[in-house]
C-alpha cells in the first residue's frame, strides 16, 4: 500500500461540517487518552488542600514538590525500580530464548497439530493467573526461588509464553520453506539457515514480541505479590501507596512507573507496524 | 501441551537413509526447553488447581464436589459471578466499539496523524495498577469527574438551564455506577490493544476492494457495513477473544476501585486465598468456575458470531 498506489484514486472532498466533526472527534480521543496521565502528573505536585473538600479545584495552581522529595529521598523508589527493570529484562530474554525456537518448531508442524498447540496455549491463559501463581509460589518456596529475581522472571514467563508462541508461530509460518531449502542447497547448515535467513525475516515480529514480554513483566502485579516477601517491585510499591500513602505519593511513584514506558511505547509504536501482528491473526 | 508433540507426524519426507531423529533432531531440540518449561510451570500448576478444587479440606476426601456446592450456596460468590459477567461484557462492548472507531480513524489520512496515533496508543504503556490509581483520582467523591460535572452544571446554570448535580462517590456507591467505573477504567488502558489489532486488519484489506465499492457508489456507511466489517471479522474475533480472556479475569482494577463494595471473581479468589480466610480449596474451585466461564464465552462467541472462521492459521 504505497503512497503512489493511493494517489490516483479520485476522492470526493468531505464537506466542512464533516471535517469539523472529524477534527473534534480526533481531539476528544487524544484528550481522553492523555488526560488521565496528566492528572497523575498534576496530583503528584498538588498541595493537600487542592485534593479534598466538597469541590476540589480542577487545576493545581500552587505546585509543591514536597511529596516528590519524600518519594525520591525515602529510599522506597530506586530499589523497586531496579528490581522491576531487571526482572523485565530477564523475562524478555527468557521469552525470546524459550519462545522463538519453540515457536519455530510449532510453526513447522502439520496445520491441525499446530492449530491445536496454539489454541491449547491460549486456553492456559483462561485460568486466572492466580491459580497458576499459588502453586508456583509454593514450589518456588521449596526450591529457594521465592523472593528472587530469577523466580519472578520465571513466573512472569508463564503469562508471557502463550502470547509469545501465538505471535511468533504466525511469524515463522510466513517464512517460505523454499527459502530454507534454497539456503540448504547453497550449503548452509540448518542452524546457519535459522540465524541468517529465518531470524532476519522475522525480526519485526521478534521485536514486537520482546516489547509485549517486557511490558507484561513491568506491569505484572499478582505473581510479584505472591512471590515477594522483602523487595517490592514498582507495581507493588504503587499498590502499597494506594493502600496507605498519600495520594500525592501514590501519584509520584506511579509517574516513575509510567514515564519510561511512555517513552518506550512512543518510540516503538513507530516501528510497531500493525503488520507484525497480522501473521498471528490470518483468517 | 507438550504431550501433543510426541504424536506428530513428520511434516516433510524422511531424509533418505536417515532416522527420524536425524531428520527432525533440530526441531525437537529447539522445542524441548519450551515443552519442559510449560510442563513444570504451567501444566503441573493447572493439574494441582484442579486437584485442590475437588478435594475436601475437612477429611481429605477425594474427589469431592463439596467446594463447588459451597460456592453455589455463597451469596458473595453469586454476586462476584454476576458482577464479573456485567463488568466483562460492558468492557468488551466499550473496548470493541471504541477500538474499531479509533482504528477506522487512524486508518484515514489527516494532519498530525502520527502524533494522534502516538497519543491514542499511550495508555498501552500504563501499568494496570497505575491505571487503577489514576481512575481512583478521577472517580473518587472529591475526584476530577465530579469536579468536571459540577463545572458543567454551573455552565448550564449560566445558560439558564437548571441542573443540580450531586457529587457521586463512584467507587463506593456499589451497584452499576461502581461496575461501570471498573469497566471504564479497564477500557481506557486496553483500547489501544484492540485498536492495533483492528488497524492491522484494515491495512490488510486491499485498497482496490474499497475503491471498487466506492466506484460502485456505496456510501461511507454502506462501505463500512457491507465491505470492510465482513473482511475484518477474523481480526475482530481475535481482538474479542484476547480481550475476553483478560476482561473476565479482571483483578487489579477491581481490587483498587471496587474492592470493598463489589466483588468480582478475581478479587473473590484473592480474598479466599489471602490470610484471614486462607482457603486454597475454595479459591481453586472458584478459579475453575472462572475458567469455565471464559471458555464458555469464547466457544459461544465462535459459534454465534464468527461462524466457521478460524482465528489462527
């Protein structure tokens, strides 16, 4: 669908009223997506008087960084940030290392078996994370993995892998077998073919998959809660602030959790061609 | 899941003179770690959950349907079941409708489209717990929704229209307002997922198809219903199923926004398991009920809406 292919199509120009309506709709959508994030920023610098009472003001006019100072200097921020980041990286690595090779094999299975495996994986996601989490937590406690980064990353993989497999099986299916056969005729070993032919073609899908795995782990709350006794992750820290902190502290921690991700999503969504998902959803 | 792999027939003819292992050794080696992982950390916990749900905590009797009977008799569980159904269906309708509208919008070309696309997809990067925290600020009694509505009431007053608005405590009111709050909070965070999937679907429709409909004189609405939507069905199905799986399991958002007044199955299970109750048996039985609910919905959806469409390849 190139620009050139689109241009020659003669198109009726919409009327001014329609255009105005469309512009208003677009503005409302953008505002609705953005406003809650702005609210979070605003509340994190709100003086106490701006949040309560029968009629709180819509805008904070006298910002204070008192609560940010409490959060930044209280020592409850950097350690959870570090843990969340490390676990998310480990989960992403695990998702690619376990998921990609497995998905390749699944993609080369006969269609009916492949369909069954992928649907079966998705069905495991229909169980509440809780029911897998409780049993995993008990087992990890016996293995000494409870309350470790590795344990949490392993737990996050249970949620990630079904999606990873789904996305990647679709991607690997799209690689023509003839291409692999051609590489074999040229004398490339199977492993070399995978590395030099199959992986480059599926790189966009692998990137999307990595992004999903990272986001899942960064977001995840329940496994973290079940497997944590000492060091909170950031989502747990937010929850704790909801439970017993001030609203401003909660907002400040939440901003820390959100900002890097907004950056990641804003940058990656340019590369996140919807087409990368298409392989997984063919009719 | 892994068990399936042992029965597969080789997809390609055997290498001449080579054994099956020689022909498929690489594939088996590639998939083994995944199979081992899934067996240990997915299949085994699921079996354990099923076993717990049919065990009796009192006399260790097995199998016993005692936990399921106790669930049916519990008012709290019935409320949680009903609320889960309401919240999930509400958010599915909201998310699919908004996601479709946004995808159709972003598929058109207009000035600043790139920026709008970025903004609209941003909530994708907001962790669920944070989205719940934000919505607490918006929907609290002294929150921003009420403040906004009060300003609106004032503005109407200036125009001479009398509208007395009483601030609503959305999250503690209970009933439909609270359930709607949970659904809206969930919707805000996950609409981008639906939008992305449907956008992929729209981009897969060849330009000529739409062009042909236009040349034939089909108006915008007729093109949408008659041409575009039917071609989008596989993508809609994928979006609805993916979302349904998560919508029925809604947990963090409900815990934060409605935890004290309206239970859903996710929070019900959590509360059974957590210390004051500490009843993993009932928690497991409720988890199985939730699983059956989701599976039932998906099967029903596939039967009714998608017909014989297959979701994956």
